[in-house]
């Protein structure tokens, strides 16, 4: 399984969207400051994720969440 996930910065309230094969490990890396893209936005909260059957679908979902329609979808869900 692959996962598309959304983290929320408790510092600036912005969302970060990513994908990973190992969701638990990746979120732990984010929360401990090991990911440069989110290091300055700590602390982070995991607010949403979806499981996908393959990497292509997870990447496609990540791109959707980063689009205007995807951001609207996430706002309605979170």
C-alpha cells in the first residue's frame, strides 16, 4: 500500500501534502524535523490520509490535493 497524507502546521496553520510507502515512519520524520520542507513549520499534526493500491495513484492523489479543487476538498473534510 501507498499513502497520501496531509499534515497541518500548528505554527502557521498551513497544510503540507505528501505521499509515502511507510506512513508511520514518514510522519515521524516530519514531526522530528528530519524533512527540510516542514522543519520550519513544527509542530505538525496529522489531519488526513488515504491508502492507495499503488504509487501512481498516491502521486495522482497528492497532485489533486495540491490543486485548487483538492484544497477545497480538504477544507471540507478537515
